C-alpha cells in the first residue's frame, strides 16, 4: 500500500541526482520541483498541484532524479513503489493518458531545442525523403527505392523534386521488372485477418487478445519497408508476430537503432507529436502488425492499459535521452562531448559494480558519434586521442573508460566555461 509522508515547509522530498525508486502524489499542501533549464542553465520551478503525480519519469525510466522536490508549505505526500504505481495506472488508464500528453509536450519542446541547436543539420522532409530514395537507387535497393519515391509523390506531389522522383520511379520499376529473381507476391486469401502470434508476448507478461482490432491487421514481407524516415507520421504499430528493425540513415552509413519483437510498439512518437518520421521501420521476417491512427489510438490505449503503461515507460526514457543529448550538444568541444556521452551511458547502467572507477560499455564509435552530434571520423579521432592518454581502451564491440570520475570532473569543468 502507498504510504503517506508529512513534510514541513522547506523540507526536501528528494534531491537531484538521487536514485529513483518511488513515485509521489501530492495529497495536500505545496510542492515545487526545482531544476536547471537545459537551454538557459538558469533555475526553473514547476508547481505541483494537489492530486498530481511527480517523480514519475525518473522512477519509470530508472535514471537519477532530475530535480529537487521541495515542500514549500506543510504537505502530505503519498509515496508509491513502482509496482504499486503500475497497479494504480493499470486500473485507471486516464491517468496514464494524461501523463502521455504531458510527456509528449515536453518531448516536442526538447526536440525543438535540439533542432534549433543543430539548425545547420536540419533537412526539410521533402528533401530528406527524396535524398533517401536516391541513396537506395544508388545502392540498387530497388524495392526500397520504389517505396520511398512512391511515398514522395504521395506526400509531396508538387514538391521541388516531383519530376525527378517520377523519372526515378520509372527507372526503378524497369529494374525490378528485369530482375531475373523477381517473383510476383503470393496472393493472400481476401478478408482473412492474420492471427496474432502471442507466444513471445506471453513470455513478456502482456495480454495480446486483440480480436476486436482484427480490422487493423497488416502484413509485411521480409525486407519490406513499413515506413521510412521523413514520411509524415500518421500511423502507429503494435507487432503481433515477426521482427521489425528500426534504422536511421546518416550520410553514407545506416545505423540500426533497435530490433523489435512481438508485443512491442513503434511509430507512436509521430502520432503524438504530429511530426515526420525520424527513423525507418523494415520487416526482418514475415511481420504481422496492428496499425492504428491518431483517431483510434486513444481507444486502443483505453482498452489496453498495459500498452498505455508501457508507452509511459518508453516516453520517460526518451525524454531523459533527449535532455541528455541536448546537454551534450551544448558542450564547447568534441572531447567534452565524447566524455559526456560516456557519463550519460553510465547513468543508465544499473546492473554493474560502480564501486570501481573503470567502466565497460557495449557500444560502437558510430553510436558515440550519433549521441555527440559529430561525424564518425571526428568521434574516432577524439576517442583515439583519449586512448593515447590511456583514458580509453577501444575494441571492436566494447569501449572501456579507465576512470569515469575523471570524465565527470572534465565535463563539469568544460560545462562551467560555457
């Protein structure tokens, strides 16, 4: 059962940087959340109203507290363990939906700040989508090129590249027709919805009885694009069977962001933010999904509280990731940015011995470059300099930081100079 706690005026409920294992709700009194604005670096303050939850993101995302929670009057606060909060949320999905909307607004604001910070790297969706099609055409990935050019003409029929997209689409279709191994897709029996593969979902403890949503079922073949980066986001997906790979194109290489399994969701950010896709989704196997729009998205969540709560966990982590990336990008030089990426990764590692100064990370130079907002070559050069100083050890699939506290002091020093 959640426990009530009384706090006198001026009492600290929790401090920034502490571990987070509780969610709180203000029963009566006044509580302020005091934190440093990531853009202005000035103190900011949010007032918690009676009946409102706080400390949710850090508890569900399993990262340190981002603010100081202070009672500004005599207050009574209810403290929930994470399982207790989950039980409450699953019995009242409206609470979760309200939080999702608040979290979505926060993410939109942070993404805008990041976009402004990296204005020179911004790409208009129509330009980005056309460039992606050209890249696939150059690589002779004709099915992918066909998808992208077709989507370009659907979404940007009067775009600056519409004529070129039409010509390239014709080239792609000729290439596909001439391919000796091209076979027509097998015809599917009309009107028969695919059955859900629930075995993996049951292993994860998720009830996958979506028989009432059969009309939203879709199927994709191996290597088929479900949606591509830069497309307008107007659909959200829940995997019934098969695996889906999320990728992001960055210059000459393609980075795998994640591989999703049955019962997992993707595409939800674009629906809530009404923004272009930031990654592409490709079927790795024969994939069956349920496809939802913004119109029936809330209906899905209200009828399936486990999905709503799972999204709350995902959003908590994404807000943290976005804030940390902004903080990294504001550092003055590449060395500080790289060092802070490792501090960020260390903050989210919960199953390691942190009594020692050394840290081992299962990551790549490409991943570090992405977080630091720099080219792979620049990141590699900076990390090699750290290696020469014996502060890093780099192997094919892991990177060892000799002294994480040394990196912490170094980054704090650089940040104070900004």
